[in-house]
C-alpha cells in the first residue's frame, strides 16, 4: 500500500493485480446480481465513471430490473475534456500522466463520488484497442479505481484480446474490485 497526497486523493490508495477468488467464475450478470444484493442490504448506492468501456458498466447495471434502487448515476467521460469538465480531473494530471494512468483513474473515481449522491464510485480508463496502444501502455492496459468515503483503491490490469474482449474483461474486473472493496468496508 502506498500513501499519496491526501489533498489530491483524499484517502489511501493501493495498487496491484486482482487476485483470483470464488467470484472469478461468475459472469457479469451474476456479479451484478450479487452487487445489487449487497448494496440493497447495506442501503448503499453506486455510480460509475467510464472511459474505455463507454457506459458498458452502467448499461450492465441497468439491465437488472430495480437497479434504480442502488445505481445512482453514470458518467461517460471518453474524452480528456469530459474527464475534466464532468469529474474535475485536473488537466495537468492528464497531461503529466496520460489518460490511462493511476492518477487519472483515482481522480475519476473521486470526482464521480463528489459529483453524485452515491456511496461508492467505480472508474475505468484504458486502451481497448485495436489502436491507441504504445510500448508503455499496450492495448489491454486498464486502470480501475473504486472510491468510498473512507478508502480509495486502484488496480492495474493487462487484458488480452480485441476491443470487445478488453471491454468485457474490464467490466468483470471492475465489478470484482467493487465487491472486494465493499467486502472490506
């Protein structure tokens, strides 16, 4: 676990790779049903801030009837300008680290939480492909961050496959990370 400037991030951040657990064999629909049950039981709500998934997480949430009881809102911030305008991601952070980076994912999650009435925010930013990758950030590179009032967790992932596979893998990893954070909350 690393500590970052609390003025910018507001809480603790840890980075790493998601470990495998019993939920890894669940598909997105099953993960959303599990998430729904946990959120409803706790009386909590979630919002999303999505870049590379373009609203896929929010769409998957709203595929479940009754999701308005726990899904507060979604931000699709595909462009850098949208990240800054909608989520207050400082343009200098995007310039200094690039849109696909831990600081941007963290700022997106923090901004979504501040600009909503949700208890949790999940943010994703990555390179879905087929283009846009680099030696430093190849196609499949994705940062996911989850913000809660008392914690902020970010993780780096490297997914294989084409655009659809990367987006689907990001969806599942985001749901897993959110459930992991909620389990520890």
